[in-house]
C-alpha cells in the first residue's frame, strides 16, 4: 500500500496560489492574495474542526478562530471595515458556546468567556 505524500498538498497549494497571482497580475481578478490567504485560513480551520470527529473538543477553539479570520480576510474591504470585529470576535465566542453545548455538566466554564461583552 502506498502512503500519501504530504508534499503533494504543498505543491497543489503553490500551484493554486500562483494561478491566483497570475490572474491578478493580468487584471482578471482583484484581491487574489486576499482570496488565497483567506482560503488557507479557512482550510486550516476546517482541519482543526475535523478533530471533533476524533473526540477532541479543544479543536473548536483554533478551528472557529481560523475560520472567522479566513472569512474576514476573504470578504471585501467594505464589509471588513463595518463587520470585521464582530466576525472575528463572534467566531471566537461561538467556539466557547459550542464547547459548552457539547457537555454542559463538565464544561460549564466555557459560558464565562462566551458571554463576555465589550
């Protein structure tokens, strides 16, 4: 049985990023670097969220934070200016709410940072 080479993923990411930058240089796509880095953060967040399938609840914290950050980067600048803080802090707060809802008796402590408002 042949093992999967992780270098393939790195190569695909490089090709995808290079293609986006080429389209941006040719004037066919604006803010390609924002889409690329936003996508990278979203994929990294999804990897952490996949730890939930293995029973690792702590993966919610970096997963939701990276998803919110990736969405924030990929969104247009006008939306970033208005809703940027709400999206990022909302993603972090949502992770604490989800941890609490997964096991209310053992993880009651997650309510404290989940309910804090500025």
